């Protein structure tokens, strides 16, 4: 593992130094396990990862969810879509879904997010559920005393957050780069979108790294499997 390059990737992606150190540690543990079986880290297969998870969880009450969290980042760094998807899927099976607070989206007006939360719409899932139509969004704007464009921004971010991995900073990147919804994302050509996102980051100084090709392919493929819930 190129630890320096991987750590740089994590820090540029918004991970704190402490989080980056923990992630590197999880990957090193996996690397050590693989070495014991004569396998290189960059050549591991989904079955190798499944075997590693089984070895961790053979101990009563142990869970591999944090290990999978770190390992997923490593394979995103390598742009290995198969291993990254495997790590995310295995982790998702071990993690109880938690609501994503509206104010945690990068770049939103925290006062507006708090006002919307005050009327009972606190998470991305709730915003998607209650902001599907133009009439509903106008009603939210009126009840929360928040400008309609801000409500629409929260709905768009929340819609994108239905895709695994598109939460705080990532949802903001896609939205600011011109991807306005899951339905929009489903129509995109992954290769062209990779270029568009990279160009946006480089030309605007966006505080985050461009999305890797594997991530973009996964996001587009996921969007194509989801129903279009928001009417615009």
C-alpha cells in the first residue's frame, strides 16, 4: 500500500487526520491477513474480503463494519469498483441506517436547515418524502419561513443522498456541478460525468476531490435502479 498517497487522498476527501490514520490501520490489518494467505492487497477478490470478514466475526460479538468502512476507501482510492462495491454492500448489511441531518449537507444555510427541522423535517429521507411536489415545497417554504430556493436546494441534495456515498460533500459536488436529481443522474454518461466533475473541481477550487471513475459508475448505475420520486 502506498500509505502516503492513500493518506493524501483521504485528507483531500475531507477525512480528518485521526480518521485517516484509523482507515489506514484497517487497511493494514486486511493487508496483513492477505499476506498470510499469499495474496497481494491490490489483487484481492470479493471472496478474499468475505473470508476476512468471516475471520473477524468468528469471535463472538465482533463486527467488521469499521474495517469495511476503511477498506472501502482504499478500493475507491484504487478505483476498483468491484471491491469497493463489495465492501460497501457488506458494511451496509451490518449497519443500521441512520437519518442524515439536513444541516450536514455541505454548503447549506444552517439556519434554514434548522427552521425546516423545526417543522418536523429533520433528515434527508423526510425531505424526500415531504418535498416531492411543487405544492409541497411551497408549503414547506411557507411553514418554515424559508425561501423556496433554499427548500428546493435541500430537496435536491436529499434526493441525491438516496445514492450510497452521496451524502454531505459528495451530494454538494454533484449538485453544484449540474446534477440536479437522481432522475438527472440516471441519464448521465459515466465517462463524461467524470470529466465534468473533475473540470468543475479544478475550475472552481471546490473544497473536495473529484469523484473517481468507479464511484461515478456506481452512482449512475444506482440511480438507474431507483424510482424518480421528485416532481420538478
